């Protein structure tokens, strides 16, 4: 769920005519679903346009996950796992992928440092935009020399890079 904090800027003032144009554009381009949704959408925009300089509003959004996108990512992870030579356990591979791509929360460790704890990619905990960001970061990590060397330790850097590109290429990455 994306959480956005908006703040009314002090140096911009809109005339009533400009506000009317903004409303017309937003209500004509995107609108609430059903009568209740339309009222809620208009109420939100009217509130935003009435903010005083410095006033803030928090907005929470949720975009449903796309099944085909989720399946594509899972198939890509599986294909990379099946082709690599380092990890015998898929869960260990996925945790390594999440840590390498920075998809983690950082917590205090048992000896005073910090440790990365991989986040969940379940449908209930991750909306589409965040899944797309994780996917892009995971693909970028898989292409790093470190990841290639980890997955195919006996191959030269060039050959390991070619391996990952061959797998990712099958997914249009």
C-alpha cells in the first residue's frame, strides 16, 4: 500500500477558474466508480483544492496485483533457480535474491549490528507497483557480477553473464 503525504505549497495560488479546469480534467479523465465513488472522488479533490499553505493530507492507495505479472515473475525466479549451481533450496535462493535486490527490512541484530530480513511478496502484503519495483531490482541484481559469480562459481564472469542473460531473455528481460 502506497502512503503519500501531500502538502499545500505556499508559493502557488490557483484562481477559481484554474481550480475549475483542474476539477474538469480530473473528473473527466478519472472518476469514482458508482455514485458513492464519484462523490468520494469529488470530495477528495475539493478538499485538496481548499488546503491552506502548509496543510498536509495523507493518502493511502492500493493497486491490485496483476496475476499474469505475478506468474511471470515466479516463472522467472524458478527458471533462474533451476539454472544456477549454488543453491539447493528454493527458499534460500529467494531470500538471497530479496536481500541482494534490497527488498528487506533492517532490524537490530543479536550482536549489535543490523540484519536484513526479506519482505513478503504475498498478494496480501504487496501491491502491483511495489511488485514491479521488486521485480526490476531483482533482475538488476541478477545481472551483477556478484550474483553471476555466486550462481555459477566455476564459470568465467563472461560465461556467467551469458547464462543469466540467456535465462532472463526468455522472459523479455
